[in-house]
């Protein structure tokens, strides 16, 4: 009965109770009464340190194991570090200290740069930059393979508005799009985003209900295909094919251009930021060359 009540306690209460069992009541405490639970030379481990680092536990036994392992690993790390400072050659210690300092500096510098970039890039007009870059570099975006605009739907043969669905799917004006969208819950599967350009592999993945010959014919030019089995009808429409060697539509290369202009802007800002830091330090006499 006592164990059940114990397991219902909060994590903090469990940990406090646990370490009251593990360690004697006359343990040293800090000024804020944080219980001291271990010492390794001149390093001290407190109960609050364990609460921050221990994972959640499912039982008292599990918490005891985790606590013991953590304390032993903590002590081992501190003791090994102390021995390394005593036994390593001074030259090696100096080299390692320099590496640690350099790594620490880089962590802070990179974190600060990212902080500045994040606040600055928020006002960057990506859409306008993408369009400008595309217009200035169209010849760099020639297609290396054909791309397609394509749509398809599949639905049960016994659908009561089958003829209307088929007619509207073929015609596909604004009203037809709204109509088909309203019935999409009745479709077994569908892809109606025919303003999106797809490569040949992406289109072929959607043509599983066409045989190889039908796929080849379908992809040659704008075409309509209708396939049935015993339960389902499949409608395919190739809206447009753009051949290899043509300039890719901006929508097809937009993500690539976004990465390019974003990285260009990022490098530009970093160069400007690095230069500003140096110039400001010179003006305020925080940096002087001798």
C-alpha cells in the first residue's frame, strides 16, 4: 500500500524521498538548502542536478538504478578529468585548452551570427528576389528532361454522377474544378493540381493503372485516357508537355532559386556584418593595429 502511494507522488517528491533514503540526513547542504549527494575531489553534485538530468522513470527500482548510474558516471568523469590535468604533459594540456577555447569562441560567434541573420532575413523579400533572379538567369534553367502538367481521378463505376464527373474532368474550367473538389471525398484517389509541373518519374508513379504501352502513348502529347476494371473507373488527363531544352517554368525551379537567393543574401549579410563589427570597433577604439 505504501509503494502505491509512493508511485503516485510527483517526480520532485519521488526524487526527494529517494535521495533521503540513499543518503544520510546529515548530508551537507548549500545556502539554498539544495541537498548535496556526492563529491568527487572539489566537485559537488546536488539533488537539483539529478532532477535536471535524469530521464523519467517507471518505478522506484528504475529510478534507483538511473540515479546510481548517473552519480557514478558523474564522479568518473570528474576524477578522470582531474587525473588528466595531473598526468598529461603540459604541452598537451595547452594544446587541448587552446582547442577548447577556439571551439567555445566559434560556438558563441556562430550562434550570434545566426541570431542576427534570423532577425535581418525576416524582412527579406524572397518572392521578388526569386522573380528577378529567374528573369536574369533563364538560360541557366533549361530543362534536361520533359516535364508535364497532369491530373487524374478514380472513383466507383456505380457513382450516380459518373457522366457528369467525366465531362467536367475533361473540360476542367473554373466551375468544373469547384465541382470536382466538392466531390473529392467520393474519389478513391485523385490528383487535381494540374498547374504543378512534374517530371516523368513523378507522373509515371501515378499511372499504375495504365500498361506500359498506354503510359508511353499518354506521355507523348496532351492526351486523355480512361481505364476501367470491375469496380473502379480511372480518368487521366495530360494537360501539357514541355520538352527537354525549353526554359523551365519559374514554378518548377522556384525552390532551387529560393535556396540560391537565400544563400546569396545570407553571405552578403554575413560579409557586411563582419565588416561592420570591425569598423565599429576601430571607431570606438576597441580595436587598434600597432
